[in-house]
């Protein structure tokens, strides 16, 4: 009898051991990427496969080994608590302009939280031992600004890779995702698999990516979580940023059809959203950072023409304000074809509509600006040139 009981206990312990060994340890499931970069702040976003607390270690780019000393820690937190979850965001503040920093991200699993007692599990982090730490450089004054724009990828990772190959990442300050990077947003895994894992692997952990939401990012149940993954400096999905002598206004186009369209199932309120956005835009265009800029660049996924409701609403609510403010150019997509529409009686600035198979490469210097449209092989398709404002 005792022998049978002993065999039973051994089998139970054996099963428990197998179960424990079979459990997945905590890991960084999607690598960190930069969002909302300004002269003195940036948000770093990443995910883990299990609920955890998370933090960033930050160091100057002074040539010392990351392990030389304990680095400053900045936690993902809210309302005085370290946040527990699988999506992590740390906003670093009080940074110096035009300065390079090194960073490392951590997660530590939270196994249990009962009463006032918290039990923690294992820790995972990005590597700094056999590889260089990740880096980023804050915005600031500089002689030249170089960036690239892609749009309407619709989950085609091969096209995204081909486009990024045409970019000299060593001299590129940032990359713009100008909407419709996927067909719709169904889940976290679908979003990362559709484009973000590719972007992070290619550049987004160290080169900032600014995102202008397209109409397809408003579709699907996961669309409601979009803003959690792409925080901005304004806390809204429309925002501004400044690099060198250039001011950028990023607008959120909303949907292209009337709010009552059957496709939206009564869940959208885009007309009022664009009205509210126009009020923000009116104030934003009065700021000195925009008024004194040598280049004034507007980024909006949908152009202010085409005849659909959303496009007409943009022309009605945004364009008069932009005309009055002296905006120099608008960068759009949406139409899946290449177009350059010169200034006219509706918009007093040219609009570049970038196709879904072309890349826009931009260089802004003290003497001139070049907006080059290139194909997947790097061949020049078209170009717009501007002079700096006086």
C-alpha cells in the first residue's frame, strides 16, 4: 500500500516538474520602438508575453560600457503605481536636444498580487553584453533634415522591406508611416505581424517613426487600441514636431465615407472628430515653432480632393487654415497611385500623393528642399523642389 502511495506521489511530482519546465518563461515578445520623439522627450514602446512591470535604463553615449555603472531607471507607471501588463510604454522626459542616448528595456513578471503583497518572477531585457545597446537621438537644431515616407503598405512586409532598402538609414533622421499600413486592425499579433515587427527589425528601435493614421487603421476591433501603441507628443492622434528648421503638422484624416455608411456599423463619429481637430489645428498654427519655421510640411493620409466625403471634409475644415498659415506642401497617400497636384484655388500648396509602391525621400537644407519619389528599385519617378521661407 505504502509503495503504491509512494509511486503515486512520484508520478504527481514528475507531472508537476514537467508542467513547470514546460511553462514559457517571460520574454520581450515585440522589441522596443520609438514614438513621439521631440527635442526633450521620447516614448519607448514594447511588449512582453506575460504580465510584468517594465522599465528603461538610460545612459549617455559617452563610450563607456553599459555595465560600467548602474544606469538610471525609468518605469512604466501611472498614478503613482508601476504599471502591470503586457504592453509597456516609458516616456523619457527632460532630455537634451540634439543628443544621442543609449537605452535598454526590461520586464519582470508579476506572478501574483494579493492584498499588499506582490510576488515577482523572472526578468528579461534587451542585450548589451555581446552587442551594442540601442540608441536614439533627440531632435534639435541641425543644418539638414532627411526623412522618408511610406504609405498604403496594407500588410505587405516584402514591399516595406524593399522600400526601406532604398533608404540610407545612417543619414535618415526619421521615417513617416503615412497611413494604411494594414487593411484593418484585428489584434495585436496581426498588427505586429502586418508591419511593426518588420519596422522594428529594420530601424524603429533606433530611428524614430512618426505615424499618420489612415482610414484603414480605423477599422476592426483592435482599432480602439491603436493609440496605446502609437503615443504622440500631444496625447492625440494629430500632433506636431520640429526638426532643424522644419515644422511638421501630422493630421488624422479619419474615414473616407459618411459616418452613416453601412461599413462602419454606426460606430464612428469622424465628422465631429475632424471638427475638433480643426480647432486644435487653428491654435497649433499660431505657435512660434510653426510660424518661424523655414519649412512647413503637412502630413495627412487622405488628400483634400477626390470627391469622397472624408476628402471633402478635410478640404473644408483643414485646408483654409493651412492656406492662411503659409503651409508649403502636403504629403498624402490613400489613392494607390502617384500624383502631384500643384497649388490651385482650393489649396495654395502642392500635394504629393505617394503611391502604394513608391517611396518618398526628402531632404531639407538651408538652401532648398527636395521631395523625390522613387520606385522599389530606387529609380527616380518624380520630384518637387521648394525654397525655404524667408
